[in-house]
C-alpha cells in the first residue's frame, strides 16, 4: 500500500471514531430551559393555595383579560388549588425561588373548618356575608348554587363554606353592611348614603392594581370586562376583585358609601370621582377611580381606552364618594 492510500485510510478511521463521539456528547448535554424571561409559547401551571386570577396576572406580568381568554374564564370564575391554568405566550416566568415557594394558608384566631348554616338577616348582602365568614364571594355563591346578583331575603338559609382567609375580628353594623356591599336585601342599590370609614390596606391595593392593569382596554357601553369597559363597568369590575358588589350606573354609584367634601378634604386613593359631560350641572354622567389626590383611572368613552389621567379641577367635579372595602 503506498503512502497516499495509508493517509486516506487513517483519516477515514479517525473520522469514524470522532464523529459519533461528539454526537453522543451533544445529545447528553441539552441546554437547560431558562428559569426567567419571556415564554415563547403557552405554559401550563398548577393553581396553588392562595392563588387568584388577579394575582397570577401580576405574577406573570400579563393582562388579566389575556389570562381569562386563554382559559375561557370570566372575571367571577373560581379557580381551585390543584387545577391547571394556561399562561399565554409572552408571560414573564418568575424566578426559581418564587416558582417553587409553597404558599401557606392564612391563619387566624378564629377560622371555620367545615360548612355551616347562616340565616340571612335584614340588611345583609352576599359580599358582606362572605367577608364576615372569611370566604370569597365566588365560593359563597357556588356553595349555594346562586349568582352574585341573586336576591337574598331575611330568614333565608345559606351554606357557608370553610374559611380561606382571615375572619374579621370586628363586624360592621347591619346599616353599614348594606351600604358597603352596595346591594340591600331587596337586591336594589341602597337608597341613601351611610357614612363609612374606607379601609386602607391590601384589599384597596388589589382594587387599584386591577383598575390600573386595564389601561389600554377598549371602551364599550355597559361592559364590565374582561375585554371592554364603560366608566361604571370598570368600577364594578374593580370592586368585584375585593368581593364588593356595586351597581353598574354612575348615578347609582354616587349614592354609595360616604360623601367626601373634595373642596376641603383631600381625595384619597380608591375614592370615586363623579363628573358631568352635559349642560345640566346636576346630572352625573361619568365616574372614575382616584389613584391619589391628583390622578384617576377611568374608561373614557367611545373610541378610546382605559387611561390614567389628571383629576379635573374642583369646579368640574360633581361628587366624591368613599366606599369601604373589606
């Protein structure tokens, strides 16, 4: 065998050995999936104790309406620990530490552990009954096979599921119950405003976070989400996040809660600010949610979207009302 033939043969044998070896190394060391960043495709997650639709939309930095649409859910849909949800493409994955964290159920000095009977009293409303017993409004209506707009009457019995959140140590009076929930036992908005001190805490922040997350969502008359809102519909949807039912009409909302003298007192976050767009100065036509003393978030009007803007001057405001949140 001449020198050229020996070189060719040796080269062929070397390639036959080296190529499979490198192929095996490549297949044995795949690139690990990133623990942070934006998901290129839909991702399925398991619902954990304490999860909520609003909380998940914030955790994965996606619009709530996109999360609802991906799972064919509504704003008042109930999610259960152990169930699965689709997180749409484009979400931001949490860090490894936060994704593996095991949440703990809330602990309180007094927590119900089994379903109990409750007899409806005069002035009761579903949202207040739920808050009083440490359950979500969605869980209460599901346990009784009713809806959030169902009529409840004094003497009626309701099944109250086990508590899943802290049970308040102080209970509101029957009069303030009716006003804070926005619906009396008759199913109609409370006819008069009852002074209520607005709560300032986690529930209020949940309400404000939801409202501001809707910036960019289009306006549609008499819509309360998730894909469109009118001005009072945004208020309805925001208060629904904290278990409070309010009427879907600006003038009816202006009779809720306690009045704020905006000319002498500062407008606070969560206050409802009312204005008029017609010549009649007594006719309220618009409502928005104050973010602080200078800014509000509102569904502006046809052809526009939910925006954050400046609260108008005092002479343009018709009323300011403060509704308590649990």
